[in-house]
C-alpha cells in the first residue's frame, strides 16, 4: 500500500487497523497529526482496506475556501437555490440528495475530509450533523495547528467517532522507510540519526535523506548505504519546507521563538522577563515550543530542525546581541552538566572570557557525549600554561572518536610524562591504552604503559607532597593495576586476573569508577570461562553504578554495555538484551562503534542465533561494509567468516565463496581468539560448500588448538559448529564443556548432546516438543535434521551413528523446517524496534580499555551456549597450556581436569584463593550467584507448586503451552533442578 513519498506505508499498521475498526463499527475517525506525519497516507491505506464496503465522498478544504460559508462543500450544493445559500437546512438537503444519488441505500457513504483544520464553520457544522444523524460515516484529517474544528472535536468527545493522533515513526519503522527510499541495506546508525534530526517525521526524514545523497555524505558501497560524515545542516530546499511551519507567527511571536531557538533551552522565568506570557502560550499552543515539567520549566523549540533553521535565519549581529544580553543571567549560578556545554558555547561565541579549567571540563564532558566538534573547539581555546596538557589530551580523545588515530597519537606524545595533574595523567594513559589495543598491542605494551603512568604518579607526589596517600592518588594507582590486569586477561592469565580483581573489589572504598571498571573486567573473565550468569550480574551492577553516577561515569556506558549484552546473548536472553540496547539508544550517545559496522554485526548475531538466516545475512552485508569503513576491534575477519558460514548454510554458494575470499585477504588482521573462530567458521563453510574431509579435519585441529591455549569458550563453540555439521566426534568432551557453562542455553545444549551420546530417544523427543521456545536448541536440532555429513561419516560408535540416523528421521517428522524471516529489521528475540543498536564501545576505562563489539562476536558463534564473548572478539590472548580458574559446577579448571588428560583440578593456590574469594566476597560475585527469577518465572513456579499442569497454567495466564514450557525450562536451569518434584517454596524466595 502506498505510504510516505510514494513508498510503502511503514509503522502505521495499528493506526490503519484502529481507523478501519472505527469506520466499520462506529461513526468514523478523526486523524490528527502535524504536517508530514502521514495522515493522507494512512487514509489511503484505510480506503484500500475498506474497498467496496464504502462509497467515499471527498471534501477538500483549503485556507482560501475557509473564508466562504459552505466553501468546502460547494461541489455538492449545485441544487441549492441562490436565496438559501446561508441556510444550513437547505445545504443539508442538497448534500443528502447528492449522497442518495451516489449510493442509494446499498453501501454507507464515507465523508473523507482532507485538511479539516481549514474547514469553514458552516461546512464543519454540516459535516458534524450528517455524521451525528447517521447519514454518513467520517474520515477526517486535520493538523494539530490550526486547531481542529470544534464541531468535529465534539463528535469525538461524544463518542460518535474515534480521535486518532499519529505519533512520529520509531527507529524500526524509520529503518524500513530508509531501506525503501534507498533501495538497499543500511547501517542502523543512519536511520537513528535521521530519527534524531527529524523528530520521527517521515516527510522531514525523506527530505534529509535526499539532501545527504546530494551532498555526498551518504554513499552506496556494494549495495549498502553508509554515512561518510556528520549529517549536514538543512539546505535551502529543506529550509523552505520548514519555514512554513512558523510563517504564521506575528513579529512579536517570531522574536520570542528566535530567543528560545538561540538559548534552547531557556528557563521559563528568564524568558518571561523579556517576553509576554501570552506570546509564550501562543507558541506552545502552536506546537512550536514546549515547556518542561522540571523545576526550571525549561522552554525548548518543539522540533530539532526548527531550531537549526531559526538559528540560521537570525542575523549574526542580532544573534550576538541576544546572546550577550542573556548570557550573564542564563549562567549566573553553578553550571549543571546539562548547561555546561551551552554556557561555554555561548561564551566563546560572544567573546566572553572562560576559565581554562572550565574549558577543559567542558571538553571532557563533550568527549563523554561523543561530541568531538565541540570538544575540539573548547580544548583548542585553552591558552598555553597549566591546563594546556589536559586540553591536548581532550583534543586527542576527540580525534580518536573521529577515527583520526594518527592525530590522536601525535597529540598524546609526551603528555603522560609531563602531565601536571592526576586527571590529565589518567586520561592520557587510558587513551594510550585504547590506541595500543587498536594497534594490536599486548600485555607487554600495556604493562609498560602502566609503568609509565606509575612513574608520573611518583613525580606528582614528589612535586606535591600533600597528594601522597590521598584517595585520588590511591585510585590512580589502582588504575595502573587495572591496566596491568587488562594485559593479563589478554595474555590468557585469567586465574591471576580474577584473583586480583576480587582483591580490588574487596579493598576499602574503591569508589564508583574503580568498582565499575573492576566489575566489568571481572565480567569479561567470567564470560570467557562460561560463568555467564555471574558475568551478567556483575555488569548489571555496573550499569546501576553508571546510572547513579552519570556525571562522572557517563563515558563508560559502552564499556559496560559490551560484556553485559554479550552475556545476555550467550544466555539466549534476547528480550533482555534488546531492552538494554533500547535503553542505550534512548540516551543519544553515539560512539565510534555505533557508526561502524559493529551494531549491524550484533544485530546479525541475534538473527542468526535464532535461525533467521535471511535477515541475518542482510545485516551481515551492512556490517561488512561498515567495518571496511571503520574497524577499531579488527572484527572484519569475524564478520566475513560468519557471513561465509551463514551463506553456505543457506545454500548461497556464490555469496559464501565471496566471503571466504574476503576472509583470506584479512584473516591475519584478526586477534588470536577471533582468528580461532574465524578459521573455524571458514573451515565449516568450506566443508559445506565442497564436502572435502580436509576442511572438517581442519576444524578439529582448531578445536585441539583452542584446548591447548585454554580458550574455553572458543573450544565449546567450535565443537558445536562440528556437531551442527553432523559430526559425533568428541561428544564426551562437548558434554563436559557445556555442563560447566552457566545458563539455560548451555543446559539445553548439555541435555541434547547427552541424549545423542547416550542414545536416549525419549529425552531427544521431549526436547523437540519444547524447541519452539528455545531458539539456540532449535537451531542445533534443525542442523541435525538435515546435516552435511551422512550418518555413516559422523564418527562416533556404530550404535551412535545408527541412533543419529534414527534421530534425523524423527526430527524430520517432528520438527518441520520453518520459512526464514522476511526483510531484516534491527530487532531480536521477537521484539521489533531496536535490538542491537549500539553494541560495542570505545569508552574510557580508568585503567582498563573497552574490548570487543559486544554481541558482535556472537555472530561468529553457532554454539548452543552462544558464541565467543566480548573479550574473545576483541583481543583476548590465552597463554598455551593455561586454563581459567573456577570451582564447583561453574569452575572451568574443573572442566579442564575432567576433560583433558594431565590437567589438574586445582593446580595452584591462586586458583584456590580465587574460588574461595568468589564464594564469599563482600561484593556479591560468588561462584554461583543467588538465582534471580523473572516475575513471570516466579508466577509460573507458584502455579507449578500448586500442582497445576502446563496446559492449565497456559490457560490461566493467557499464554501458549510452549511459552509456559520455555519459562519452566529456563527456571529449572537457573535453579539447577531437573523436575517439578525438586521445586520447593524456598526456590521462589
């Protein structure tokens, strides 16, 4: 159906349904929305849906006809006598005669009124009377401003028609619209930036899209559209379109509107000092400005584009005069985070003096918000002297955020050695760490950087004895320690890293920043060693710390979000991951990873992990092109290898071969653990394409390599990759690896592999029944349903091969293949509108540095337990022969001891100390954390205890039986129980 600008209608299904229902079941509907939101498009869709069920009677109102009584109804008043032109009754008779001639009693007449806000009073009154009498039904379209005719509003308030306001498009609908307009795939950042700039108005969105194509900031590469720079300011075409929205303002209203646009926002009390309250009220009623509900009652321009156009229209001299008049009163008190940037911006614009310390503070905040342009402006204004080194660091951060790494390194030269304060030293050290990681530096380089930072702290303490032992110095030295720990994690020394991180967290008052970084690094260790629930608990607390201390910790958002979303994806908690990403997208933060292909790679992971190959491949195509443009964490090899495997599995041989060729060109750029997964995916793709035994042998060589290096997650993922090809080799070891991985997804994998190993057909069939609500389990079962290897080639014992052949026949009967999902959306887990929007980050870490692209790594991993975690995707390095520490069910050392000859269960005191500390630490990171059931799981668990069966529970709660089964399965996995009989009240808290 035709929608915005001639494209198919998107994001309006609920509106169309509601209006159709209002017409068929009532007197009709009144669509109310600002210009450009799609009132006409929705009306056309409604008429198409109604089809021959109604006879439309069109009325076209206009500003010119609004001055003439019955002007809009003139085409239907041909029989009206000249001496009765002012009679409502006579006019009604004439219109009714036309209606009866048009549809003599067979079908209802639908009065379709375009631009109802321009109806003259007489026409509005007559239309209302016709609807109230039941002679016609109504479909009216009106802007919010000018006001809707009161006669039509009365129909809605009396319940005779439905008033339906249209909302701006959300990010999911915007993505669909952009794909239609461009005729290709796009990165999510493009539609997100358009939504932010346009306020979700599709008319403005399409205009901005056209402008970006004309200006060359939006380019097409291999079928994928990419932003090559910041979106431009509105050009003349768009400006002329927007000017019409405030062309009806009086000169006095226009002056107030310009003041608001220049200040944006301005406290209401201050605005009322120079503007009449009636003028402000008029602008609010016209929806040109908004007044907040906060304590300051901040007044803002109602639409982002309005402000840009208004500011450009104000003459420079008048703009400067207004700013100079307002600045002293607007910024008289201590600045808040919200007002600091605006204060410094205005002061620089007006030539007012700004203290150097304030300029550095503003630049630091701008960098935390990824506003590189302003950070460079503020830091560049710092004069030579005490604060210049700190300003240099902030300029380096700004260039880093813009992808200008050489410039960043040049600006950092010598700053750390000569830093004059602790904050500048820390910021320089953290950025140096980021750059080292980008250049693929390892533990030795990070250790040397930590030594350099420590030497600077020694110098500063010697120069300023009062600093010795202060909390600021203690925190900085802890930052040096965290930087060394980061290196140990990269070197695979996970047991030692875990011990040290627990010591940091148990220290006296580490402070929010140190706690945040230490928790996030510990979450990486836990994620790499299979303790996914523990990792998610750590990062969840990290996010709570961040939101409670946004003023100082805002720049860490992506750093914490990366391992958190990774853990959720590997746990199969797609809805939770989606909610976190939607929350992040709502902050407006836009880091380097947001504008690269990492977000699309994370989105592709969600799709592929749920067997939705078509949208997954579409998102992978976008990810590859985005990563070719900017690839901080060297994820391009991973994306190409994942694309090759997904394409080969989907039977798209030519696409798979292309990805394999691309992978061969860039494979050496990958870090060690990413290279393991990349090579494994490439080998599996090659085997699917060519059926050469050497490719399968290569895959198992990589399994053995991962085992030797102590890469626990990668070994698990590679073994599941082989299983999905149909290989039964190493089922015992796969069971052991899956058993020591936390989460419902790993428990499901364990049960499946154990059923295959033990030739337990009843257990396998029970899993088939519940596979619909378990995406990762279903994906593995679908692979076994139609594997690449024939049963006789699957290795294993003869009886296992016979059992596998039987299992395939049962799966083909009981588990029908479903058609793949349609066009890709940026959503996962069945939730439309914003799954992986910003996974991955280049955030500052006080001694640590953000690692890989979050859920992006999951795109590599076909494993039932998920895929390589953030550390693996970014740069994790594991030393040969090492095993991660752990204990109990979740301890990976235990897994190594059980599964690898010669590997000890507890080979060092450090490993034992780590397990003991994890079990009893004061920072709530036990080896097996307290189980937290969701509200729904608790509700279902209560009904299970009451003796209700799944079907009864489903009926009681209005759910499907499979959904109930899925909740019960996940609940049992969390509680480590295997049946209803083991569930008791204590489990539910």
